[in-house]
């Protein structure tokens, strides 16, 4: 063990060997004085780091979050009710006229600079076997494109479509601003990835990177877990941390300055995500709601997905996770529709007004209730069981005065990449096949033909987002042509 030194320096000044008394007293006020328990074993530079670490924690805020979150656990919640059919725009009930009208409404709003895109990208690809940001991951498509590139090119495509639909007709006249939330673990690598790829054809100034916050990991008693003798164990505050991060980064004000009124929000790991979807935006504007979500039908009662519900009779819209939904309720069938009563799965595809985001950024912070997840936490004692505190993106929905759900086809818009190949579901292989099969249907519908040297169910073609956003405008490229799968169709 190192011999501790007689003192340490803060801001270049020599300090006594004992920890700063005022800081010790503050920790005692919040029951966190154990953070200094190994002080005598630390070298001077480590003591300096520990003091700066504790000084950097907003103790009143963190204490309020810990107390509110622990107290909320185990309390009875309002009974849940299924979402009424009138709150959902289902795929089968939409008319061609409605779809075309919403598409045009969305393009008009985009051409007017009223839409921003908000990407939740704080996670690493750990479960995929990669330490890189998840958006850097290549799922093995013929093009070899990363998730980030596919999403950037969809933005470029929508910009072009909006420009063509507007009077100006110039793609430069309709830039869509892209706000990308990283975490302290992914921020630097994400920025460098975009820079090294020349922002995938987008302008550098139409992309804003910002970091979500972190929050100390705690024991079941609410005490800080020390990762090292001089550093508190911390974890990202969940994708719902986007609200406080937008507020603290003053990006809500930035959006207002740019004239943005609507925000399309999604998670990075969905390969089929329709970024800046004009149809969804048009529906959102047409309904005049504060918040909306795309949903897919739950595939079977035990599927491990959260579902939208009402808290109490006529209560607010919220999401119940699969492990919170009683199995008997999960299996109940709606006799009128033949669907599960609780069937509308949350897939992290949301639309918000800027006014609502401002409301949520203040409301969630005031309530200070976070979800607690029991996890193995790295600590001075090795890995120990503790609690991570997180907020989720769907925590905003109970605050919304008006909401709507927009059903989409799972096969067309939801191909998550969460687990390494060899797992049972949501792998790069399964997502790649969903992309290739969808794009194959587009090509055949546009009059193209396929040949293939391996079974068709295991392959297909990839259509570049720069070529088509959702299967439109492919006739000139595909009609009468034969493509040998697997391949990419691009300009």
C-alpha cells in the first residue's frame, strides 16, 4: 500500500491532510460521509481527485432523487386500463387520401424548417461485442454502412423530398437539424466518427452533439458506491435524461431560435427507423397533440416489450414494462378487434412539440422519481449488487395534455439491434434480413427482378436511403432490371 502524503493541493494551494471540514459536513447532511472512508489510504493526487469528485456532485439534487426514487418503490400504482381504439391510428383504417395528405403536410413543415431530429445515442455496443458507440456498428448489409450512416442518409433523402415539394426546389433550403445525445462514454468517439466520415454528406453545422448526464450508483440504503477509493461509481441517467440534458445545454432555446416546433425522437439501434418521417409528422400536426408515439402490435402475450396503457380510468398515457404487466392481463383478448387488449408496443419512436419538451424538462426534474435497476456495480470491493437510477424517454407521456398513437408495420419500421449474433432475437443478422426482405419487396413492386445464389429467405437487396426513403421513386431505377442478391441499389 502507498504511504499517504501529508497533504494535497486544490487549485495549486497546499491543504492539510484531513479532508475539507465543510465538505465533510455537507456529506454528513446527506448521509454520504462514507465517501471519505478511505481517505487515509490515498496519495495526495488521489485526495485531490476525490475532493473535486465530491464538489462536482449536486448533493441536494442527487439526495432528492435518491429519496424520492427509493420512497416510490413498492407503492401501489393506479390500476391500468387499455388504450382506447380511438387514440390509435391503425394501419388498416388509414385511407390513401389520409396518407397522402399527412405526407404532404409533413413535407411542408419540413420545408419550413419546423422539424428537428433528436437521436438517443448514449449507449455502447457492449452486448454486440463492441466498445464503440452503437451507432458505429455495421450489421453486415451489402453496403457496409453503419447505423449512423443509414440514418444520416435518410435525413438527406427527406431534405431532398421536402425541397422538391416546396416552391424553392433547392435541397439547401430545407436542412433538418440533427441533435445527437451521447454519453460521457461515447461522446468523443461519436464526434470523431462523424468527422472522419465527413458527416455522411450532411453539413457539419446542422448537427449538434450533447451529452446526457450521469448519476451516482447507490446501495439499497441509498449510499454512494465507490468505484475506486477516490471516485464515485456513476452510470448514465437513462434515455429519459435527454430532457434535463436539453435544458442544461440550453438546446431547447437553440431549437426555438431556429424556428423549430416539432421534434422527432428515436433510439439509435433501430435499423429500419424512418428518421424525420413526413407521414408521422403530418399525422402529428393534423391531430394537434403534444406528444405521439409510433407503436407496433405485440406479437404474442409474453413478448418482452413495454406497452402503452392508461393509468387509472381515463388517466394519463404511460408505458408499462413487460415485467410489470400481470400475465393474466397480458393474455386478455379484445373481443371486438381480436387483438390483445394490451397490444400497443412502445418502440421508442416519438414526436413532441417544443412547447411540451420545455414543460417536461421542468416537470421531470421537479418530481425527481427515477427507475431503480438492480445491477452489478464495479466498486472498491469488486463487483457488488447496487442500484442504477434512470429515467426513460416515455416518462414524459403522463405530462402530455394530449397524446396519440400511430401504428406502423413491424416489418417496415422496426428492426432493433440489441444482442450479438447467436442470441435468440434482435441481432445484427435478424435486423439485416428484415432490411433485405423489405427492400426486396420494394424492388419487385417497382418492376425489378432478383436472382440469387443462396436461398431467397436468407438474402435480398439493399436500397440506399439516398435512392428511396420508403420505397417511392424506384421505377426508373428498377423496372425491367435484374439484380443479383445480395447487392446494394444506389444512384
